């Protein structure tokens, strides 16, 4: 587990934030939402959960990505799949060399297989938890009542702010997207 983290794969996990401004007694009050995202190519595409960027998708919210080095970049939504709670966003990395999380294959997962979850909660240091696949093809009810099908169940801790981060196999390959804001 620590080898995967030490290979700088943790640098391929970003913080994704939305910031809206509400007016309260004639004063602007910023409110933000936060989650994690996965760098999927060197041009700045990030895979995350739709619920992490929903405020920006609904309009009126600024979307940003914060990298491992603390640099923040404005981002835009490229595509969404609310039914499966997925979104792709993009930011311009400029001259920054990005760490890409390699894609794996979730079709042959087995109950008991070791998995790792990395998140970047609230823009702080990235966190790593480990566990096993504890169930496959699980339907899960999201906060808005939708049923998301074919979910991977794990006993790796998925903490608030880790939604949208990668679920990795033991070799550090992406096999799923973490989701913590659910009701079963």
C-alpha cells in the first residue's frame, strides 16, 4: 500500500471545490463544497463524482482544482453522468507535469481482493486507506434518492471529502470511484 502511495500516485489525486456566494443581510458569504478527483491525462482532465461538482453544474458556482503542490486552477465541466454519479472536468495545467492515475479493470474483481482508497479531503494532505472488496454489483441509494447500480462495496474507510477519489487495486490501477455521501 505504501509503495503505491510513494510512487507519487497520490499526486494524481486532486481536491475539487465549488464555491458559491450567498447574500446574507446584504453581505456576500462564500460557501464551498469539496471532494476529490483523479487526474486521467496529462492535459488536465479529471474524473470525479457528479455530486462533488453539482453546484457548478447547476450554475452559479466557481469550480476549481487544487494540485498536490497547493496550486489552485479554475476548472470547467466537460461531461456529466448524474445517473452513475460521474463527471469529467478540465483545468489548464500550464507547464506543470501531472501524475496520471493508470486505469485498471474492474470486471474481474473478487470479494476479498485488496483495495486502496486515496482522497484529498478539503485540500489537505492526501489520505490513504486500505481494505478489501467486500461485495460486488451492489445497488446503492444516493442522497437524492437515485439508485446507482453495480457498485463495488469495500471496507476501506471512505471519509467525507474523499468522494470522487480513486479506488485502486493492489498495483495502483484505478478500478472504481470513491463515494461517501450515500444512504444504504
